[in-house]
């Protein structure tokens, strides 16, 4: 079912500073929205607020953000510059695509269902539906195909992201986008560090999506 994202009077403040004030957003199915501006004007904050990902304890978020249907998944996919010695490429892909969280939720729901916990049948059905919608069932196979298409050595999936070169990290980040199956896509500067081939693939991928997309780009003029 096509999804939409609607925000009304979205306001974000940090102490005395207003980052966003009374912002209205309507991302209809298949619609693309670009957010362009210099650093520090609140572009990334807007996307995080739309995704419910404002985790700054000093920040206050007001207004309403809704999806239709309410069960629609919203993917916030920022450009991640830091690479980890504790996270493998495979784990990175699963986290970025929401598959890791969906698997954990499904495992918990399965355990509750096995012991007959009240409401566990409904919880399990919802968890399974989201697990399937995010593409978890054939995730490994799809990752292999995407890696082959991007000329990424499949052995990298077992390596920690800290071991990747700049070019490898950029292609792995692109792979995480190509694998994502969220109902709403919020992309924070996805073009960073991509070569011309990567930019072309990203453009064609975005053009082929039938879900709402909001994309942040830095104004370098």
C-alpha cells in the first residue's frame, strides 16, 4: 500500500535557540522533495525530526508527524563518516536497512508467542509483516547481488567497517541504500564521496522508487 508522511507545525528548539519553527511537510506517494541550504540551517534536524530520531536530551520537539498508514516504515539514512572496529559490513547493512531491528522484534515476538503471552499472536503478525516488508527474508541473497553489481568483494561483508578504504566505504553506503525497502525514504546527503558511476546509480535508483523521498543536499554555491 502506498505510504505518505505528513508533518504539521513541526518545531525543534535547543535551549533558547529555535532550529525549526512551524514546519509543514507532506510527502505523498512517489513524491520527491529536496532540502537544500548551507550547513547549520537545520536540514538534517528536519529529517531526524520527521523520522522521530531527535535524540539530543536538550532538544524539544513539538508538532505532529504521522504516516498513512500508521504502520508505514520510515527510513532515515544519513551519511555516516565514522567507521567502526566493532561493526562488520554485514551488520552495518542490516542496521541501515532496518533488517536488524526487525529481526530482533520478530525474535522477541516469537518467544512471546511460544509461551502464549497475552496479545502475542497480534504482536507476532505485526512483527512478521514488517520483517517481510523490509526485505529480511532474502536479505543476504539481495546483498550478494548488489555487491556484485557494485563490484564490491563479497568477503567485505565479514570485515569491520573501520578496515574499509574511502572508496569501499562509499560503495558500501550506496549498497545500503539500494537494499533499503522503507515505505518512506529520508536521505541525508547521500551523494557524498560517490564517484560518477555511483552518482548515476543513485540517481536511477531514486527515480525508480515509488515511495516518498526527501533528500538533503548541501548548497555549495
